[in-house]
C-alpha cells in the first residue's frame, strides 16, 4: 500500500515538472509579427533575447544586457558599427578599434582621439606633405599663405596679423566694395550712403534788400556711410523762383540802388581825373627842374672857361 502511494506521488511530481517545462518552453517560442510582446521593427522575437529577425531594410544590432545580448532592429547602425546587407539578414558589425566611425571593417570615416585619418586608415602621424588636424582628426594639407588656421589648403578660418579674412582667403587689402574690420579681422561689405526723396520746393523768399527771390528743397539721410562707403550727396538745393512777382516798393528801392551805384561811379571817375591832373602837374614840375639844372650847368661851364682864358671871352664878345 505504501509503495503504491509513493508511486502516485512520484507521478504527480513528474507531471508538475513536465507542465512547468512546457510553460517555460512556450515563453521561448518565437512569436509572429504583430504580437504585442515583440519590440517595434521585429519580425520575430524572444522574451529573453529580444528581436531574432527584423523587418526588411532594418539592421539587427545586439546590445549587451549583463550576461545576455538583446537584439534590436534599427534603420541605421549606431556609432562604432557599420551595416552589412545579405539576402538572409542585415547585421550591424563593429568597426576596428582605432575607428570612431567607419564605412566597413577596413575603411574608417573618423578616427578616435589621438589618431588622424588618411585614406581610410587611422594613423598616429601624418605623411610629410600633410599636417594633423585635431578638429577634424584628419591629415590635411598645410594652410595657404598668410593663414593662421585653416580647414584645408584652400580655405582659411583665421588670418595672420595685418590680414583680413574674406570667403576663406586672407587679404592684405580688402577688395572693392569691402573694407577691413579690425574687431573681426575680416573684410566686411562697405555701407554706402542712402538718401530719401526730395521734399517739395519751399515758397519763394525775398533775399536781402534787392528784388531777388529763391526757393529751396531738402531730403533726409536714411543710411550713413561706413568709413570707405560712398559719401552722401547734397541734402539741400536752392534755385531762383520761376515766377517772379512785381516788387512794388522794392522796385523803387531798386532804382535808388541804381542811383547810388551811378553816384559811386561818377565819384570814382572824378577822383580818377584829379589823379591824372596831379600826375601831369608832377611831370611839368619834373621837366622844369631838369631845364633849370641844364641852364645852371651851361652857366658853370662858361664861367670856368672865362677864368682859364679871359681874352677868349672878349674875342668871343667882339666877334
């Protein structure tokens, strides 16, 4: 009797163990697409291993979760991996240890810090005709002349002192329509003066005491020029009035002005005549002095001759 009970107990325990195994096996069973258990992008999956296959065009990538690897389906492989496609499946494979990103296992597209990319390979030093670029982590050509730093042999990012950057090139003198900015050390566009439209002509205004009238107009400066920009043109103009009115009292004043000018002219003519008369009198006085001096000289010569030969004088008198 006891033996029968023991056999029954063993059978019951075996049945419970078998049921438990079947339960665990069902969890490992692959689930078809559309099952709520599978993450997005999975075609088939496992509770413990994640995605087992992916939808078309997606890449299978294995992520570490402790001792397990969980499969995920991605549109592109993460940094440090490259994608490979085959009719069976698309996988993400790890780049080489020196690569930060890569195209395939043998061609890096970016190197880790301390290495420089050259022809798809990461190297600790560059060839003789190239220089390392820490920003790009690549071997690049030396900078152009007058560059302090550059992207490549054709494009500068900063110029040496006394030069100004424009479109990746360094200039000692900025091109036309540009001027140097000492603050930016770049060639910046010159700013030209801009003015607005002319105002209407002002009413005719009398100028001074004469019967002369003029009108004016102005315009505003909209944009002041930079140091080397085109200067501003005139912002005001004046002109004679096109329609002149009778001056009235101003006309008589105008006549008086004519009389004053006439008197001044006559006065100037009178002074001119007096000045000419004084000059003639002065010339006559000068002629009289010269004639008197000549007579005196003649008389002096006669007296000297008489003192030397008194008889010659008497003979001259008798003769």
